[in-house]
């Protein structure tokens, strides 16, 4: 199970969470005087943490619970997104060892 929270006070409405999410968990909606990120498909979340890693103001928190934990460190995702390596299929990224073999 995954719990996602968006701090509406911190959210600046840039929409990076919307554009980076591979399954469309967030969408931008009008809130008071500006657009903010809102959760619309939480059940579709695959816990990749792309939204959390790319939010420039750290307004999104993803908490994995129980068996859903996939163990991708946030620092790894931040590196992937900040250097644009997601689009080239992780070429040049070191493989994470799982300790098997």
C-alpha cells in the first residue's frame, strides 16, 4: 500500500509531478487563486517516487507500507531525473546490486 500526500501550502503549481508520473496519479486543478497538484489515481501508484524526487519544493511525500516497498533510494531517483537519464533508458547508470549471485 502506498500513501501519498501533497502539501497544498508548499505546492507552487509547476506540475512536475504531473509530467513525470508514468501512471497519472496527480493532476493540476484550480485551488483558490492558482493551480495545485491533486491526487486522482492513488490506486494506480507504482511507488516509483518520481513525483517526490522532482518536486522543486518537496511538497509531495510518498510512504510505502507493507509488502509494497520496492526499495529504490530517493537519491538514485533524484540523480536519474536531474541528469535526464530516464529518457535514454538508464544508459550509463550503474546497476544496483541485489546481493544475489
